[in-house]
C-alpha cells in the first residue's frame, strides 16, 4: 500500500523516544494514548474515526506502539502510519457502541498478551475521547495493574515545534490570512451570516494554488450583534444589519497543523464602547508583544497585558492565550501553556502561542489576536493582518 | 437578551418530562448530561464550547435543569436556552484545563448546595466529553452518593422525532442532495481533492436561498484511490487521476439536525470488481427497503440485507446503519439503534435511520446509502439522489 506520511519516520521515532523518556521520568511502563492529535504525533495516524474508541499502546521497552481501533479503520492505520503490520490491531464491529462488549476489553486482552497486566499503566484521564467507561473497563479487567494519570504527557512533548512543524504552521498562517480577508470581504449589511461562513470554509479548504487546506478543529466562530457577548457561537441564517459587530475567530489548517486568528468587524458606525474596547486591546497587544522573548514565563505575559489594560478600567477575567499546533476536533489548543497567573512555564524558541486577549462584556465583545512563534531572541508574528477594529 | 430558540419551550419541557420518566424507571434521582446533543435537546444550548467541561444537572423533582459551564459561555446559555437566570451557573476561568481545580469540583459544590450529595446520580459514562477524570472527581467529592451509568438515556428519548424535528431533517436532506450534486460536478480528473472538499463545505453551509446550513458533525469523507479501502479518511491536495474511485460520505445540517448520504463516483472506466460490488449493494438496498416497516426489528433489516448479498459472495462484516438526527462533532449517529444482529429495537414511525451498507475490501470500496424515515406503513426516502455507481 502507498502510505501517506507527512514527516520522516525518524521524526516520529524521535517523538516516541521523548515520550518514553517522559514515561520513564514519571515511572510509567505503559501509556494508553487516545487523544487523536497525540496518536497522529507519534504514528501519523489520520482519519475521522475518533468517534469510536481507538488509541495507541506505548510499551516502554517495545520499539513500536500498537495501534488499536475498529476493523474498517485498520486500513487507515496501514495507509497513514509507519507501524508494521503486527502492530495494527483492529477489533470486530460488534465492539462498536455495544452494551455487551467494550473496546477496552479488547485492549485489556492485548495488554495481557504482552505481559503488561501487572505493569504501571497510565491513561489520558482528562482527554476528550477517553471516557469514564474506558477507565472502568481497564481497571476492572486488570486488577494487578497500577494506574496513573497520563493526561497531557505527550501534549508537553509536543510543546516545542520542529522545523517541519513550523513550516506546516506557516502554511496554515497563509491560509488563515487569506480566509480572514475573505471573511472581511463577505461581511456586508444584508448578507446572510451562513453565506460568510460558507465562504470562510471554502477559503480554508481551498488553501492556495500551491497547497490545500485541511479541516480546522473548531468551526468558524462568527457571533454577531448581541451574540458577541460570548465567544463560542457560530452563525445563523439571518442577514447582518447596519451597526452589527461581528467576531471572526478562525484558523487555517495544513496537514492537521493550525494557525488561529481573530478579528472584529463593525458594519457602519462603531459604538463608542466597542471603539474604546478595541483601542485598549490593540494597545495591550503591542505593549505585551514587545516584551515577549524566550526565558520569560507564561504568567509574565499575562502580567504585562493586565498592567496595560488596567489603565482603561476594562477587565479581562480569562486567560489571554494558549499553545497551539497539531490538533483534531474539538479544540486547536494544546492544553499545555495557558497565559494566566500561575502558569510558570518558561518560554522557549519554537513554541507557538495564540495571544488571544478577547474581551466579552454583557452587551458586546472584541476579539483581536496574534498567533506567534517564540524565536531565539523575541517573537515572530505568524500572520500580518491589520491589527485594528475593522470598520466597514 | 433576544434568545435564539429553535423549538417551542413546550417541546423542550416534554423532552425533559420524558427524560425524567426514564430516570424514574431506572431509579435515577440526578442525571449529569455532558453530551452536547443531549444538552441541546433538553435546553436548546448551542455553541462550540464542548471543548471545555460543561453540562446539565437534571434533578428529578426540580422544574428546570441547571446549566453549568465556563464563565464566558454563560451568555451563550442565556441566548440559546429557555432556562431562567438562577439555573445558569458559570465557573471562573481558573477551572479551565487546570491541574489544580476541575470543573466537576464546581459541579460537586452545586450538587451539595441542592442537597443531592446523597442521591442516586447517573453520569453519561461512555459519552465523548465525559472523561475518566470527571467521574473520578465526582466520586471522590461525593462519598455518600450512589452512582449509576446514564449513558444514552437521553439518546433513547430522542429516538422518535417530532414533526418539527422531521421538518428540520427534511431541510437538511435538501441541503445534502444539493451538496452531493456539487461534489459530483466537482470531481474531475486533474482537480485537487481539497477543491472538491471546499465546494462541499460551501454547499453545506450556503444551504438554499430560503434557509442556511449548519456545520455537520463529521467532516466530508472523501477517500479516493487505494484510500477507498477504509471509510474515514478525508482528502489530500493531490489531484484525482483517471480511474480513481471516490467515496463521498457527507451530510446536510439544519439547526444541528443532520441528513447523511453516501455515493461512490468513478472517474473513467470502473474496474469490474467495483461494478460488481456496486450492483450487489444497489440490489441489496432495494430488496431491503421494500421490507422495512414499523413493527420489525433493527436486526431484521440486517438479516434481509445479508440474505440479499449472500448470493454474490461479498461479505459485509459491520453494521449496515444506525439512527441519526441532532448531533455535534464527532458523530452524527445517535448511538442507539445499530442495524446488526442482536439489536432487537422495534421500529416505530418517525425514527430516522441511515441505511449505510458500505463495503470496504482490501483494495477498493463502495459506499451507497439511503437516509430513511419510518412511516406509519413503511418507509420514506428522505433524499432522491440516483442510487447507482456514478460513473463519470
């Protein structure tokens, strides 16, 4: 079979080695990986099959992980991973959404076969596709194993990007810039919101003449009017009206690597409150980015931001950004760095952060953001879209 | 605030009453609901915020459920649900993706406040966004509660659709027919796969002149060439080649209600094996649909199908369909009825099923499906797209 692999096998093996190092540091002998992004990161596995239980079994003294999943997805593992045939283990369809058999029963059988049923096994306890039932099955089936929490273990391995990963993120950045322009061009009084969303999707997936785009892990977020008081609403099929504020939070995606970007569009005259809010955000972004460099901590960034906006009287009571990169729905954030008090992660070159200091008040909101790469000496802006309230 | 509610409040309250009836039958006093489709079904809640922990607390003797979620999503609950202000409970941002505080600690506090900490509490144990950590937190925090598994309790309440729900699904059906036509028109030798995907997304969201579309719960699945040996791959940015088979599995979505549809397109001369496979599938669909009516069971459908294809020598080793309707990523299936041996659910009018007898062999595959509604006497086809191998 002709495989589709987007990195050299050596890069996957380096990632696996780093993961095993972290497992060793934490006293973990077996790691069950169900986060689709982590599965992709280690093996290349790609496909919209995470709606059934699937994962990797990483055994610390084995060369290759074992992929497990549904029978009909076995060929997806053959086509998109570097794993050898013996490590692709597909379960029969009667395990799917059944009340009688659970895929983790199948996984337990593999763990017994490999002599791992008395080992220290870590699971991604707080990861989307690892349900309470998964853990219950494993714990019941393997009474001699010791369980640990492996949530985010691989997420932290992912935190510094390789040169190929940065290249992919920069392609995603080109896509998101083009897409933001398409959104801006499309948002007009009388145009239905869903038509703008349709154009956004088209631009995201069309990509450029040279390379195509992939689906992003969050649908285009396009709240308008009173709906801008909250960040995570999508569109309706109502037309935009004169005076509407529209929040545009989107990403580009290339080979599962994201670049997110947010802007705020106003149709007609911006209310003074929105203008004031936007000015504060734009000034805060500039002052904060001037300060960002390797060696500072995540919470340092938030502190500079908070000091900047304190002058205005506006309050931002949520984190001002997060690490991003490789991901699958429902989130493009990596669940590692959060730019907020208490996060003492020290920034290093080739970390990629979405500096996203959106403010949502009771009756309006402003989203303006910058996706950035930490460089050897400071910060690189990944996109170059006008950083201001976009009045139309 | 101007609310966006897509059903009469009375319909939401009927759904809640049915849910409480089922809770009562199962001896459940409190149900924690984290499936976004179930949250929407009971309250109307909409928004792409399921990437953080959120949910409903349904207390059997309380009139309204309690919505819990992230602070910035509280206004989404105010704008999209019928709940009163006192039942919208939003947690501070330091609960988000934190190692110190978990949103289920916040939920535990609410349960204590409501005197529910010694009740029989059911959780959706095997639902996407209910992690192992969620359950661990609740169990540790509430030692006097008794826990039960409430997986799919509301999914089964959803199984028979109301007239408004059928109306929405029929609008989604119009969208998916238009979208399938767009996909067929776009798939050409030399066209990049991602351009077809871009056109599919545009058609899905543009909808019609009269009504717009919403995002579907699965990305367009468009495997081609050797990738048709497995169903859940999306696209690449390679161009289609003469002789390629392309599987198109897509849906339309209107107000979160889906209508799925699959077809197989061949560019140029179809290999005899693919032609044979398609003939078997088309004949099997016709023979099976002629048999479907209320009163038969889900497994009866599979039996008729299996008998039909047995003549050919091809084998279908996975379920041949499932219930669909309201959903959020990552799945548009409802996790209730599966058309396979052992599923003894008796069909009733206004159940909606995706009869999807795709066959994926080692080197090729054929997807041809029909979304159907069970009527008082038989079956209604929800779409009317040519049911054949689409040779181009």
